[in-house]
């Protein structure tokens, strides 16, 4: 029944509920699986506002801050890439380094965590562009002192969801600074 539906790319439904609908169709000998499945899928999909528009385009994600929470989020976003997930980690914003090899330091912090252990992945560093390529994900390391001073579009990042995990800005005015940056469209506080 699902295969006969015209567009299943944007499908959102509870499989357990769908199974109950199919079992009920068998019990009542209605055997109209196509109709029952289509009705349940339509009902479930209506509960997700703007689903058609949101699910066709991958969303750029920028982590503002790279402490423990930022690194755990980075690991999860990298793990989920390619599995149908429409979110892709495109950038990490940190304070400018005082001196030394900051790119190596940041990559080592991501790869080895004293609590969560080793992150098994393939990691390459692009020193010329100050970026990490982790499991094929190109992640730009961006230096900034303030959330409103960044032009994400200059890094090819557009319509980004910025996840602030610094703990510095916690109110509407502070988090609103992120939205003043070119290329950022919304902000999420951890």
C-alpha cells in the first residue's frame, strides 16, 4: 500500500498506529489496505506543519560553541548524516585562538572525550581553509567574538539553524544577536 502511494519521500506516520489500522482492516475483512493506509498517513502528516516544505531541503546547522555539549551535538549530527536526516553540520564557531595549532586541538577534542570515549570516524584537516572533513562532512571552523559579527554566507552556509551551546546568551535579546548574522535564520538554545 505504501509503495502505491504517489510520494512517500515526505512520509511521516506512526508505524505502530499504521499496523493497528491494517490489523483492524483484516479483522473487519474490509481489506481496503490502500484506503486505510492512505487515510492514516494523511492524518499523521497533517499533524506536522509545513512538512512538505521542510523535508525536501537539507538544513545547514552551525554550532556556536564547542564545549562538551557542542562536541556531543557534533558527534550526533555527523553520525546521522546520510541516513535520511535533513540536518547537516556545516560550521562550528569558537573564540579566536590565542596562539598555536587550534584546528588540531579542536579535532582531538572531538575525537577523544574523557567521558564518552573515542569517536570512531575518518577525520582530515584542511589547514588552508581551517576546516575539518569528518566522514566526508566538510565542517568549517569559524572564529568570532560576537554572534552578530559573522557572515555565514561567505562560507557557503545559508538559512542556518544556529545552536548556541555557550550558556552566555540565554534571553531573547542575547539570542537575537545570532539572527543579525547573514545566513542565520533561527537560533536554538541548549
